[in-house]
């Protein structure tokens, strides 16, 4: 109860800053200044992070849960800068390129499936969390994999540049499990390794695993198993040290949370048929996510 | 500017086991060399065979070699690699497919795909060099060998090829160096060769300038070293008076 | 194998092909211009300039294109920021194009240099005897002949670049290969789309190389 009143107070404060925007316009700095001057914003998105940010039916237009939230931010920026004609450019990123591209100024705002953690906080700034996942395993039901312990000496795939890759490599070294770890370029390729039998299991964020499953030839053959190795909060990334921009981003996301619009967006991507195969992920909102929406935070899961 | 330079990064722990970043580069270089050398052996053997085939007086045999060269030269290396890595294993008979995908270490299966891919890709280029070398030799040599009672295989192995190879050392050298550079595509199928290790270092440590600078230096040194080595070999085996014929 | 899904995907693949062709054409143009400039420097009588150009060429010829693409993708915006002090939006396309131009220039330089050297020395002497200075004799006498002589080689290198553009896959640019791969992946038919991509690349490169051979016979001086 206290936390939700607190968040309301934050929202009101943010709304107040939004309303006083014209007064600030003269002294824009950083990303907002760049957006105002160029009349365009570059959004970072993924190509195969189903259902967060990916190419659905149209191979030049990303869609997804995170992407919808990202567009909410764009709307807020349009208002704040009084730029109804703001041009949106898209720049696809991969797990490996997303951080350097945000740092080096190519991408202004990346919303996909990026875990907020302390290490990355040194390199970029995160928005308030937009999702919470656990890192688990996807395996064929018949493969006899129920938990990480079953993977000793086996081939396991994960996506290069993700927190799962790091966790898996560390687990392998620490517990001397003798796993052969394949680091694929993106989630689509990881799943290809799994589906073609090269790997016995695919370690990744559970929501993404459900997304990959929806893509499978026979989604019923697969299941997500294993004790979560970590809980992770996704955030949108932006360049470090730009509080004015971060305020707009956080404000837009928090407003979407508080108005309840986020529930409709969640439903659309997790509880209804989604492109490209019109499958339903049937992934009800977790208690962790409900909590995150009630009390938005830009801290990582380990910091809470 | 929020970039923290740290040239000491290579001696810092990666956070995985007791490895430091430099270990990753050493492992990566090892894979790069292993890919290039074995790929080169395949390329040289197959390329020589194809080069000979293109020059023999038989339309069908020459036609086969020509077709090979056209196919392997006109499809991008990366597409070929994806075909070898993603498609070909699925076409193998079931037991072999399972062995390749599940029993083999994934690094080994990726390695085999890359080596075969680069070997066959480079063979098409070697073939053209060998053919050029053979055709650069005076026609009289073949005629003279026939007159001495040599049969065609003997003419190739004793007369034409030994000379042709010496003429084409410079272009062969550049193909040899190319295979080292081309081996970097292996990073795209998850084999942890030099470029992949560089990317991983950049990503784990966030010191991307340092990582890429070191990688560039390694490739540059490797390339220069091999070039000098090949020049020495070229001088050793030079046939006086022959270089003028085909040497470019 | 079921190739029926390719037809509805063609518009998206065509967009990818346009990007590939754009990269190639702009890469060749930029590469030839920079390469010619480098060749001039390499052939100049100034030792410093000649050495600098030679170092450039040796440097880019000894590292993999894939490394250059990745390197530039991360580094170019950083460097621009150091220079201009501002975030300059530079997308994957621009950074890949810069990488191709700088990399290919090293190769084009060598082709142009060989082309110039193949034009008899006497011609330069003759031009100078007619009172032309060095730039004039290069521009009016040597280069026109040299370019005619090296056109086939330049075109061959362009075909190689056409194939090499597929390496932008590594930075996620939606060229023809990446568009095919991405489409095939999302509808679960990666094999079919990969084979299709291979066939298209083959057809284009093969047809182009036949044209070059034809041209080579006609252009022979």
C-alpha cells in the first residue's frame, strides 16, 4: 500500500515536470537536444526476441511488448519537445552489439530484452524495469532434462552476449560440469541449434524461451524446465549520464504502468495469438512483474 | 567521454574460472591457425587436382572442374559456411547426423564445417592459379615429355606441376594469407577463434578499443610473418630463368 | 523442403537486395576514388607519401574484412564523438559503407597502380615533352588508358565486393542474406531461404562474371 502511494507520488511529480516542459525547452541537453535538433530519434530493437522486440510479418517493422512501451516513450518525447513530426529511425541490435551501440551514440533508446545488472549500469543507464524473467532451460519433453544437473557433459546452447551465457560459463567452471557450451549469435540461431539436435537444452530468459517455443514446428514437443538460476529485470537502455532524457523515458513508462495500459499491452503479446505464426504464448503475468509494475524501479533484481 | 582506457585489461581475470583475457586471445589464435592450416591442405590438394583437370585434353573432365570453380567462386563465403554448418548435417544419414550433432563436441563440429567450407572455397581459387601456372609453361615441354615416352600422369607429376608450383608461389601466397583472414567467418557460427574471442573480450570487459587493437596487431603480425616466410621459400625454390615466364 | 513461403516474402527480400546493391555500388565508387588517390601517392616521388600509402595498403590487406566491419561499427561513432564532441547518429549502413570503402580502397589501389605501371613509361615522357605537367599527363594521358586496361579487374573486384557485402550480417544490417535468414528463421524454414539466397547470389555473380569476360575481350587494347 505504501509503495503504491509512493509510486503515485513519483508519477505526479513526473507529470508535473512533463507539463512544465516548454519552460525547459530552451536549455535542452544531451539526447533530447540531439533529438530536437535532428528531428529524429533512433530506436534500438531486436530481430528475434519474441515477443519483446522482433520482426513479425513485416521485415522492416519491429513489433512486441518492449517495442510498444518504446513507442509510448516516443509519444512522450513528441509532447515534451513539441515535435509532432518526430521521425523514428530503427536500428537493429544483437545481444552483442546493443551496449556498444548505445554507448557510442548510434542508438538513443534500446528496448528489447536487456537485463539490468550492476555491470551494465557502469556502461549505460537503465529505465525503470519493464519486465521480469527467470533464466531457465528449454528442452524437448522426451530429452530427459529436468534441471541443470541433467546437463553434465552435454551440449547446451545459449545466446552470445547474454547474462545466461555468463551464468552458464561460470556454472560450468565452478561445478566442473563438463558442458559443451555453444554461443549462438541470436535467439533464433540458438533455437535452431536446439531444434536441429545440436544442443540438448537452451538456456535463456523464460519469457523468451516461450517465445521461441511458439516458433517451433511442433510447440507441444517442448517445455521450459529447471530452477531459475537468476531473476532478472529488463530495462530500456540509454546513454549514461543524461538525467533529463531518463526522466522522460521513466515518466512515459511509469505513466503506462499507472494507467493500467500496460495490462492491455501485456495481454496482446503474452495472452493472445501473435505474429508470425499466430500462436499464443499463454504466459500469465508473474507476481514479480505485477510487483514491478506497482512499484517501478530502475534498480537491477540483485539490488532490490 | 565515458570510456575508461585500460591497457592492462589483458592481464585481468575474466571472471570465469582462473582465466585472464590474454588466455582467450591465445586460444583464439590457436583456433585461427588450426582452421587455416588444415583448410589450406584441403585447398592445395583439391585445387591442384582441379587445376590439372582444367588443363587435360578432355572436355568432360575440364568441364567438371570449370563448373566447380564457377559454383564455389560465385556464392558468398558466408552463405557457403551456413550451408555447410546448418544444412549439410541435416542431409547426412541418420546415425551420422546424430553423431555429428550430439556426440561431437560442438566446437569440433563447427571446426569441421569451417575447415571443409574454407578448404573447398579456397580450392576453387587455387585451381585457377595452378591452371595459370601450367598454361604459362612452354608447350614444347609437354611435347618433349611425350617424345621421351612419358604418359600423361607422369608428365604432370614430373614435368609440369613441379615447375608450375614454383611460378605461382606469389599468387598462392596471397591465397594462403586469405585463408587466415577468411577463417574469421568461423566467429559467425560460434567457433571461438580470434575474432570471436575479441568480441567476447570487448563485451565482457567493455574495453572494446583495446581488444580490437590487440586483434588487429595479431592479424597484422601473423600476415607479415607468413609473407616473409613465403618469400624465403620462393627464393629457395626459384628456378633460374623460369620466373620470367610466369612471374608477375 | 517447401519453397512456397518464399513468394510472399519476396518484397522483403527485395528490400534486402536493394540494400546489398546500394552498399556495393557506393562501396565500389568510394573505393575506386580513394584507391586511385592512394595509387597516385604510392607512385609519387615523395618517399613519405609513398610510404604512408604503402602502409595503409599493407595494413588493410593483412586484416580480415569481418574484423574491419565489426571494429568500425563500434568505433566510428566513438571517434566522431571525440572529434565533434557530439553524438552523431551514424547507423550500421554508414559505418559498414565506411568500412567497405576503406578496406576495398587498399585492393583497388593495387589494381590501379598495376594499371598505371602497365602503361609504357615512354608515354609519360612524351606527355611531358609536350609541355604537360605531372597532374595533366596523369589525367589526360595515363589514367584514361590505365582505366580502360583495368576495367575488367575493377569489375571482378566489384563482384567480390558484392559477395562480401553479406558479411554485414555480423552487425545485423538487413542486407539480402540477413533478410533471407531472418525471414526463414521466423517462419521456421531456414534451409529453404538459405538455399534460395545462395541461388540468387550465384545467379547474379555468375551472370556478372560472364559479362566481365565478354567486356574483357572487347576492351583488350
